C-alpha cells in the first residue's frame, strides 16, 4: 500500500495550483455546467484563492459563516 501524506487545513497552500484547477474543471464537468467562469462567477479563481491565500480563505469563511 502506497503511503500518501495528507495535507491538513493549515497546509492547503502546499497544494499544487495545477491540481486545484484540474479539480475545479472536474467540478464544472460533474455538475454539467456550461462554464466554470462567466460574468460574475469564476470557480477556478475562487478555489485557487481559497486554497492558496490564507487571508482570502478567512474572508470567504466569514461570508459563509465557517470557523
């Protein structure tokens, strides 16, 4: 069995940006969305910012009442 180091919430910034964008594309495809970025909506930027920028993650968490 291969051991994979898990990334915890204080290490989200370690996730590879290309991996984040690839998974965002999977979300778009699995939800049958026509696009992941349109006027006023960009799931790619949202997820990239959430995982890589602690300050923005804290702002988003306040908006959605998390933490």
